[in-house]
C-alpha cells in the first residue's frame, strides 16, 4: 500500500518525552477520508498510553483521539463527505462491523474489539495505529464525524472523548427534563457531564469534596453543589438522584453516593478502571434496587447525535489552547489537575 509522510509528536518509550517525528499514513483507499488536523484534544488516556501505565503500549506511541480538522482528500466511494468539509475523529477508527454490537451501532462494544485511533492494530499498514498528534490522519468514512459549523472548533475537540463518554450514559439512562442527575468530580469529564445533563433539561448537582468549586460548577450549569465530606449535606440528599455520573479517575469510595440514589437509580462509573476500595456495600443496592454500572464512549451514530445536539445548544468544552511543543509540560500539569478543563493542541504549531 502506498503511503505518505507527515510530521507528528510521539514517544519512543515509556520513559521518553514526546518529541517531533515523522510517521507514515496510508494513501486514501476508495472508502477513506484524509483529514488535515486543525486541533487535537489531550486526554488522560494519551498520557497513560505514552507512559505505558496500563501496559501493552506500542512504540513509537503517537497519542490523540479528540481530532477536529478539514477534509483534504476522499476516496472514490465516499458519499457522506466532500473535500473542504469540517470533520472529526474520536477514539475509534474501525471495528469488525458484523458482530451484534456493531449491527446495533455499538461499535465501542465490538465483540471482536474496536480499533483504537492510537495503539490499535493497523489492518492497513500493519503494526499499530498512530493518533492525532500529527498533521494528517486517514480514516474509513464510517468512522468520520460531521462537525457543526457554528461551534468553536478548538473547543469541539474534547467532545470526541470527554463529551461522548458522558453523553452516552445520559442517553442510555434516558435523562430528560424530569431527571435528577448528580456528577462526581469536576474535571474534563465532569464539566461536560454538567453541561450536557443541563442541556437535556435535567436538574443537576455536583458532588464536591470542598466548597472551592461551587462557583465554577454553577457557571457551568449546575443547580446545586453538595459537599460530599459534609455528613449533614449527604444525609439531606439521600434517595434523591436518578443517575449519578462518577468521573473520578482514581480509586475512591463510591458507597456514600449509592445511598443518594432514588429507587431504581444508577451510579455509572466512567472515569476509573480498576478495583473498588473500600469494597462495594450491597445493602443499599438490594434495599432500593439501585445499580452500580460502567460505561465507555458511544458508538458512531450516538457520537454524531451528541455533536448535532451540541451544535443546536452551543455546547463545547472549556479549554486551554497549547502549542504542540508544550505537550510534555501539559502532561505534568494534568497530573497535578492544573487545567480548566481540557488542554487542546493547536496543530498549526506543528
């Protein structure tokens, strides 16, 4: 297969800083779309992969799965896009297409494993996929998304991961104007959960460990803030919420939140991978038919639905725009939670 060379930023090993490098992209096949990348969001998953925190990272690692750009070339069989269109690519660039999940637009749960935008199996060139910290990307038409023209393009980028990660459970659990939704954690995921839940008409509460985030939460659309370390405040909201979206990215105690669920309520974990500590207590679950669940990103159709909804309601992420050359510093700041609320790379700096 013919290829062409583009500039990128990536890591050569788990202990190396990201640096400029050249990578190969495939020439467009009949069903492919070539995108010039204008902006790429920075996700915690990028850092975890670059540093092999989860194991299984392949090098060179070029992260980036919150991609927004403009189409520069299309294959002969592409029907949904034309050259010059705005386009986006999220966390997936392919899936098997024929399993039961894929047939139901749930490519994120592909029973044969979806192909990640980076660190996935590259079925075209061999080796592994390389992400959006690069000048261009070539993706199968079915995994390319349309971007509403009215939105701030840089601020759209985090919607492709943080946005859809919180939108998918909101939609699955049928959040609407009569819903009471709570959000645990006010970071990249949490601030999008507040904006999207409010956009859907829900009454929204932020659970925070300290009062310092109250003003920010209310500016983002939260109706209430409950201090989770205050026993009297937690007691006052027992049995209140239909859905709690837990965005905390590290091990933490979810038990205090379960008792604040309504009968049939669900706490859905979207931010943390791993074992729960302390152990999950089942008494409030059994006595209230409450659930603790997990969720990942949405499928392509659901992601397009979210982008269209954001276009209609003018919802985007709160971002800090950085140059590609500042990515290593940005990673260190992310580890200190020193970002409000998402870094986005201006790819013209590359």
